[in-house]
């Protein structure tokens, strides 16, 4: 993908920088000055310092042979704003000015190191993100694969510069679609946004007045409604509202209720933040999405099985409550087996926070749970003095045996992980009818668990439904291994392109994207055309 010279870096200044020829030292004193300056500037970064020591202080950027490499880097980092990356980390303008101002070998040594720092920061941020996500939110436990700096330095030193810098670019279709959406939103903002907000609590078909006109105008500016002068809430507007609702995870009834009006009134500036955060999240993703996998987008409240970019199965889900210690985490793993008629081993956190206080008041409370000792034996409640224990020293576990009322329902889908998160059935079916479905303790409750089980088993047997139903009817806990392990990705996108490349948006149910945007903003990411 080729990028144009950015508007913020004038062609004149770029040409000066690219044509700059810094002569090789003509005397031993000059060489010593260059080396000493370079070594002193690099001393605070052991990776860079070691690289230059190992290469006998060979230049990468400022020598007479480095013009192509220098040109390619300056052109690449000039596109930082297009990628939603923090321009100050690798400021092409500042580096160009430093190159122009370099007069001594000492100056050249300092610029050499600054360009190397800029290259390494650019390569790291572009390939694996500008943030360390778990430092922003403890629930983002995704493993981020960083390319070793020595690898990056070796590639740029030995390879064709433009090819190496192109190799760093994200290539997923989703990333490119997000970048396109970013540019489109910036254009919208530059031309005045989406117009006046809708000053009404709710609107319905048949309504008219100034609020309906504002709704009409916003829907037109957002691309949901063809240009029209109609001033009433007609069928065309109802269809446009329905399309908006579908793209924003709302109940698609064609009526602009309170929740829909609130989402319609969100401006392009806020949507742009969501897109920029989504681009950062995409830079964390280093897995093959062409292979069959489970994709759970938490703010979308849906689980999908994807293959070659297509959805082959889909179901609604309930995710963790928006309270500390119960929000569903973000990570990837592999589904290995399912358990039919599962028992529920109550997580330790739930035992000591919710159930132990009840048992201390009444030993017969939560009677659907068995008390289990450290050797796995069910013990009589009458033999336990619950009042003698606290959250730290309570020695028992609690377990719910298989039953119609089991908290895990009739089947659970396991991808063993340290967070004790999995997909499972639930007896609480009414929650799936809600628009915002954040009610669990962290696990993912599935609306259509039997259909999911049939889909998974159909890959390894011709009688998936019959075999599942036979195991179910026994009432016994039964583990069924999956012959083909299935990657599972729990992700969190409030902005994401659909199968046709159109942007969809969701509520930031956990506030994670707001926190990520704050961190990106602090790092120097700006909204183009938005005055702060």
C-alpha cells in the first residue's frame, strides 16, 4: 500500500531532507566526534547502543549511502496520523528539521540515534500497537506479540528499505476498512459533521415537526436516508432508522426510541475515537482469521463461528456484569471439549463473597449446592461451623450437581484458561431478550447452546444431534473431546466493519474504549480537524 506525502510535511522540507548528503568523516577527529556523540545519545537505550557497537557504528540514516533508507522512513512515519498513531513519537517534521540543522559530526550522531528510535517506535506501534493494553485495563489480558528490536534493525539494515517498511503495515481487510472509515469521518467533521442533534426523547412513525426534520437530516448525512424534503416520519425514515438500529446493535423496530435517539445524537467525533481505538485493537491481533474460529465481540453480545471471513453460526450471548471482578476479559485460547450435563464448581470468588456470608447466617442456605472438602467428598452441612471461617481460610468448595436448574445449564464449552472463563448454557433464558446483556459473573452464556453443540459435533460425526441428545438424556456428566480444537477469541470492538465493509458501532459497555482513547490521546494521538 502506497501512502502520499502527508499534508503536514511540506514537499520542500521533505525534498531537502531526502536529498541531504552528510559527508563521511574526512578526518579521524570527525569520526571520533560522530562516534562519541552517537554512543552518548544511545547510552540510555541498551538495544540501540548494542546495535551500533556491534556494527562498529555504521550509519543507518545519515551517511552518504543511506539516502533511500532515510527517504523511505521519513515518508512512512509521515503517515502516522492516518493510522491513528501518536505523531510525536516519530515526528517526521522534527526529524527533517534536525537533519537540516545538523552542522557538526556531533549533531549527526544525535540525529542518527533519534532516527533509529523513531524507526523502532514506528515499527513496534504499527505492528503490535502503541499501548500496553493491560496497563490501561486489567481485563485486557491479550498476549501482544512484539517483534524483537534486533530483528527490526537487521531487516532495515540488510533489506530493501521500502519493502521492509511496507512489510510492517497491517494487512487485514478489517484494518484497511477501519482506516477508510477514519478518513471518511474526518471528512464529515471537516464539512460540519452530521448537523443538529435531535431534540426529542423519542420519535415514531407519523410524527412531524422540527425534531423529525433534525432526525431526517442526520440520517441523510450519515448515509442511511436518500436526500428528501419530506418533513414527516414516513416509511422511508422508518426503514432508515431500522438500518441504523441494525448497525448499532439496537432493537430494530424502526421507532426512534430513547436509546436510538441517544445513539443517533452521538457525533462523528466520538465515532472517530471508536474507530481509532479499533485500529489500535486490530494491531494487537496476530492470528489467522481465515481458519474456523469462535469470535465473541463482548459489546455486540454475540458469539459467531467464522470461517474465511464468513459467519457460519451465530447466537446471542450474555457477558459479565459491568462491575469489578465480573467483567469478561479479552483473550484468545482454543476450545478443546464440551461437557454435557455439567456440574458447576462455584468459583472461589463467588463462594467467599456471596455464599459464605449466607451460610454463616443460615447453614441451610443455597441448598442446591453441595459442600465439598479438599478430597472431593460431599460433607454434611451440619458438620461444618461456617461461622468459624472467613474469606481467607474457608477450606471447602461448593458444587452444584447436574440438574435442570444448574447455573451452567445442560452444556458448557471449554477452552481451559487461567481466568476460568468459558461458554455455557443457562436456565436464565429471559436475559437474552434484553438489548444490553451484561449479567454474568464473567463467563459467556449462550442463547442457543444445543445448536452450538450440534455445529461443533457435526465436524467430527455424521450423527451430531443424535449423539448429543443420547448423552443429554443420561443425565450424567459427560465430557466430549473435540477432535479439531477451535480457536476462541474474546474481543472488544465498539467500532467494526461488517461483512460488506460498512461500519457498525456498539456501546462501550465496560468503558474500556474510553480508557484506551484517553491513553492514546495522552500519547499524542489527535482527532484531525477537531479543536481541543
